[in-house]
C-alpha cells in the first residue's frame, strides 16, 4: 500500500535529479563568464516598491532597540469586482537602531584579497575603504531622517603624509580634495571611530544601524595631490549628499565604480552583522594613482549617476534595516514552486550538492547565486563579501527558509506558494476536489480564524481535498469567477501625533519567479549527494504546512495523513479528537454551501 505522506524512493531520486541538473546548468553558465553579470549592478531592481522613512516617524522601543512601525494593505486581485474577499492589513516593526557597532577586521590574507580582486577584475582592492565610506553615508542620511538623530565627528582622525607610507600602514590616495572632503576622509578612516551617529530617546542613546568599529587594523594614512596636506580642522560633519560626492570623486579617481556597487551592497548588511561576532575583510590594496593615468580599458564604465538621487538612498535605508526581510530575500533562491513539502529535502540536497563544491570560490559562487534570482543579484555581492551566505546556507540546508511577505512584495520576488494565484483552472460542475495548495491560499485570503497568519512553510502541500471536506470559505470560491491572488496595495507608516504617512503602490508589479535555464541532460548525476535516510527537512515541512492547514482538525478522509509518523510529535490522541470534531461540525445540514450562500445573499 502506498504511503500517504512519505514519497517513494523513485520520486526522491527524480526530485534530486531534477534539482541537480537545474543547479548544474547555472554552474556551467558561470564557468563561461569572465566577469560579474550586469544584473549585479542594476541596484534598483532589488527595491522597486521599497517604502522610505518619513521625517515624522513615531519610534518605539522593543528589546532595547528602537523600531519604526507600519501597516501594509493587501487585497485579492479582484477584490473590488466579483469576488467578495475583503482586503486586510499586515503589521511590521522595522528596527532603526542597534545595540553595538559592527566590528570589522582587516586581514592581510592574500587568498582573501585575491579572490575579490579577481571577482571585480581589478588590480586594486578598495572594498574595505568603500564599505567604511558607505557606512558613514547611510548613517548621515539616517540622521537626517530620524527624529532627534545626529551625526558628528570625533577627535580621532587618520593622519596625512606627503610621501610614501611606512611600516604596515595603509596608504589611501584621495586625490586633490578640499578641506571638507579631507576632514571627512580623516573621520571615515580614523584609527578609532572617527564619527558617530545616534539618537536619544527617553535618556537612552541608540546607535545608528551602520555604526562600525575597525579592530586591530593597520593605520590608514591619507595622501593628497594638493601642494600640502589639506586642513582637517573642519568640525561640521558632512551631509549625506556631500559625503556621497566625496566618495564618487574617489571612485572616479581610481576607476572603481564596480567596487563602489559591491561595497554598497556589503554595507547594507552591517545591521545584519551587528548581532554577530564581526566580519573579516581584505586589507586594502589602494596604490597612489590618478585618473588621467588609467588607460581606457582600466576605467570602469558602470554608471554611478543613480547614486546621486536621494530617493534611492532612502529606499536602501529601509531595505537594510529590515534584517528579516534581507534574510528572506537571500533564502528565496532555494524555494522552487514545483516542489511539494514532502520532497523539500531531496530538492535542497541537490542544491547543496552543487554549492558545496564552490566553497572557497566566491567568483563561481556569485555567478551561480545571482543567476538563480537575477533581481536580487546586487544583494548577493554584499552577502558573499560579508560572509553572510554561510549563515544563509547553514539555515536553508536544515530547511529553515524564512518568509517575509513585505520584502517579497517590495522586491517582486516569490518566497512561498501562498503568493501564487489560486484557482488558475476554472472549476466545472463535475469537479469534486481542490488542490490543497489552492485550499491554503483561499483560507489565507479569507482570513479564517486559524489561517490569518502566513504559513511559515514555503513549500506547497501535496495532493487534493474533496470539496465537500473543505471549509465554507473555500467552497464559496470554487465557483467564484473573480481572481484570487495575494496583491500588495500600499503601506502606511505610524507617525507622531497619531498621524500616518501613506506611501501608495503606484503601479502593479508581477511577482517574478526564479530564472530557469534548460536542465543539463548530458551529465551523470552523483546520487551519493542524496540521503534517503535523512527525512528531517521533508518531515518538518510537511508537518508545518499540514499543521497550518488542518489546525481545526483533519477530515475523515485524511485519517492516514493525520496518523502518519511524520505528523505525530508525541503519542497523544489529539489528532483523533480533531478528526471527530471536524466531521461533527461539517456534517451539520446548516453548514451546507447552499445555506451559507443564501445567508450571504440575504444579508446584502
């Protein structure tokens, strides 16, 4: 007799093969590339709908962290037409402060530096310098937006030299700069924190999310092409606009626009890392050189104009602060709509059979990951530089793939089956069953008592349910001619004095699936990467989504699912009681579809 829940070995092998061939096709294309794909530098694709912080935010303290809060509006695609499902709201708290600064260590490790230099196709490595510069720019903009926030220089400054640097110090040529730019660079590259950004709330000081502290690093020394060392006595801190101008001048001087993009992506993960032990970055290799000495082939032609627009920087602030959202975006590369919950394990094993071979090769790894979901390619640059991909891989290998509907809607990415349309095939009078995936979607859209929260399992449930065994909310919509799809409709920030700042969704944006290359057919699949004995991921995913779907009890026809070992965490007979309760309620004649429809029509 076929198992009601556990897939056969043949299906596990087929799923592993499907996944391995798909991921291998990404690897093959990566090996053919000599430089990073252009998708990595199309930054705005990662935050097209990202809301921005208004200046009148109401902040609240949660676990020693200040948070901004807001509410998103959701509706079905046809909620104003023939479908009667009303819209609903989802609340979100966004941290806007951190408890401690992120610790950075600069490593002279030649292998680490060589990897990133090769990755960005450049003889010099300015990544660490640029990350420190972006940390200030993001912090300065934060201070301009957050009520009561400030940014200021400290007494610590990098020193200036007229000639070559000595000992282990790191020489940084900033070009022909004015005094305000000189003071800014002296603060950004100071041996101790040369600047600080914070806000005070109820006599408590809260640090800016991009606060950094460089640990045990060789001193930076600054050189300029001015006749003498510029003055660094300016006390007024640079605005975000001025600081960005100083940074862009530096990038033009050294021809490193690609590194500026990569460093920005890395800086966005500083809030993510503030709760960790810190991050190791390559020691810079920034030789003195002038723009006019660069050949045309050495110049980087990636455009930096978009960075000058404040609205882009403002979107990056909220993107960076939403740590859970960033985590979900990176983890979404492992989600595959065609894979049911009970085959999640073999699918993930196939992915890591490829990715594990790329350990220590960030060039190929970046190509594979960015090709999987091109729209968030920009974020993978920073995630790999900062080492965050290791944590993402560790969690996803165990099946822990977080879902954040806000991040998904703002970026246009698919993270869960719940985002996809329900009832894409019109029901006819003879249809007697509905897919459990559509059953879940309709229950979530209908906001039933136990299904109003987003299922934490992204994988689709397998199988179908007889329509007569479904809840009333599902039965009502099997004959509905409206569209049933979760649609983002806008955002409202909670502001001071009870006001709200609404940021409407100006246009519709379809959710974009993962990029699919034709699976490679001419290779031998190494099935040793498939562990049939390890069912933990598939078991947890299956128990999670069925626990969400059948919270109120299983119908009698699913007794074999309810009593399956994957579903039983303990030896209690709770599930048996749920079955009886569900059946007794559903058999009552007053709960028939016709009776409910008549009641709804009479109440209009």
